[in-house]
C-alpha cells in the first residue's frame, strides 16, 4: 500500500501510528511529518529615503512584503496614504511646504510588520538657501564731466536694480548670479552755471 498525507499547515511536528494486523500478530508503523517552515516577515520599501525642497510635494513608495504592514510617523507635515496594507502595494506620501524660519527638518516613516519587522524611510526637507548680494565697489566718485564705471554684482540668486536719479543710467536692471553692471553718469550742467 502507498501511504499518503496532506501538507502539514501547522507549525508543529505531528506523528501518527499505522497498525498492521493479521489474525495471529500485529505490528505498527510510526509516521512523522515535519512542521510547516516558518517564513519570517519581510518588508522592502523603495526608495529608501525622500528628499524634498521647501515646496514639499507628493512622493510614492513601492512596498514589497509577505505580511500586513502598518505605516506610522510622528511628523505633522508628513501625510501617508494608505496607513496600512497587505503584502505588495504603493504608499503615497504628501509633504507640506515649509513655513516660518525653518532651515531643515527631518523625520522617519516606519513600516512595521506583525513580527516586529521595521523598515524606516528617512525624510528630509530643506528650506531655500538665503540669497546674498553685494556690489564692488560700494561707492563711485565722478567729476563734473560724468563718465562710465563698472560695478561687480555678487549674488547667488535673482536680483533687480532701482534708482531715481535721472542723470544715472545702468546697463542692466535685473539679472541672476554674478554679473557686471555699467554705470553711466551724465555731465553735471550745474558746474557750468555762472
């Protein structure tokens, strides 16, 4: 005879006895079956980090798992949807814009399984870099005949120029980054009045 046994879905070894008898004698056979292998939870999340600028935005995390996952974090400026799921899926992360005097903020999104499996996803958000500007030289003397001089602008962003004196003309009124502006000064007619 062929002995057959269904799969053992439990996590414990099981055994059974098969008895073979005749009219005069009996014998027995012990059958054992290993427990179902225990497969540990695994969670894989991609990408492993999120970097956002001051405007925030929407990001997607791809989740590969063999268990039910929950998503948690302690940052009010991070919003995850859905907050839980079973096996594979996608989690959408919305990050709020930065407000106020914040230069940088960081937090972790935690993906947790049922067997204490934890995967952290680091989130970092940068505020815009402060824009600096300076000019060289900071003073230009002209004699009464006027003339032209160049001024160097040193800046890491966009800049604009404004002035009210009608006797001054500038070659550029706006720009971005480092640049050179030509300052043109008209002749001073007051110098020729008797």
